[in-house]
C-alpha cells in the first residue's frame, strides 16, 4: 500500500485526488495536511511514501502589496516542506507547478519540455523559482516530480473558466473566435498523478487532455447544459485578434496556448 501525504488541505486539486483514490482502498492511504500555519513542522512525515504538494496561491489579483506573499507560499513553503520530507526519508515529492511558468507568448508555437520558461506574473515566477530549488534536492533517494498542468477544469473548479461562465451568464453574448488551448479535466489530472505515483516518476511532466480546448465550444457546452440563452457574435472577432498577445485577459480567453501532443 502506498501512503500519500497531501500538503495543502481542502484544495480543489488535492481533495479531488483524495476522493479519486477512495475507489482503491486496498492500494492507497491518503491524508491531507493543513500547512496554513507552522503546525505542519511538528507533523511526522516518516510513515509516508509520497508527499504531493498542492498548497499555493493562485486566482488572486496580483498587486505589488502581495508580491512577497506569492513567493513565501508558492516557493519558500514548498521548498521548506520538501526539505523536511527529504530529511524524514520520503521517497517521492510531487510538486504541482503550472503552465504559467512559460508565460503567454507562445500563441504561434507548441510548448515542449525544451521550451524556455519566461514567467511574467508573480504566480508563474514563484512557481518556477520553486521548481529550480526543488530540483536541487532531487536524487535517487528523493525523487522530485514536477507537474506543469495547463488550465484545470471540472465541477467546482476555481479559476478563469468559472469567471468566464459567470460573465456569460450575466451578459448573454460571446464571440465566435476559435482558438486552441491545452487543458486538463480534474478527472484526467487525478489519473495522471496516480500514474506518476504508481511508476515512481521523477522529472518534468506536462499532462493534458488528448484534444485541445476551444473557448467558445466550452462556453456553448456549459451554457447549453445550464439552459442559458447566449448570442454568439462574430462582429467582435477582428478587434479581439488585434489584442491577443497584448492584453493579458484577452490572450488568456482567446489566444492559443498549447503543449505539443
């Protein structure tokens, strides 16, 4: 039986993963640990095989006043937990990073493991700096597994798609501009994390769905499911194209951002 400690209690991804593994009660024991205060420092990691670190700050408006908070939580906390895990003989450390480490300037090319990182947000920079420090701890006895998922979606998922759904419900219009973005359902992400644990994986991983996501198709599907009437208009498409790559919110919604398949 694999014993897994999820550092980051009540997170969407961590809790979803814990629930996912409940279908394999004989194979996995999973526990979530709250790391919002310093009490985790007294917790005994040694009975576990894997630490899956999901705690972090995201989906929070970035202002100069909270810059250091991003680095304290997304970088420093992750590294401190990893150091404790290594000192207590944890065999594998899985770090939930992000596609944000690449920035948003790759609309005309596919991202691969060899693509250079150019994060430009506090979130992306803090995640990338955490990766660099975690890789310094990596060895044969402490396997560091870095996971850079694209946008994660699913029932109850926080983030950009939920905010977009909310806006469409309010205004009932949406452009028909088509795009291609890597994304991953929470179910697929849970399957992949389970596989990384089963295979004792080490190194860098870029999980995604088999097919790219188109924003307008996602909106159509969700609004149809909710029986919300929406007018889909092409008149705004030329204007939107002008701002892709220049305005972050428009780039996130309508630009291409893809991992190679």
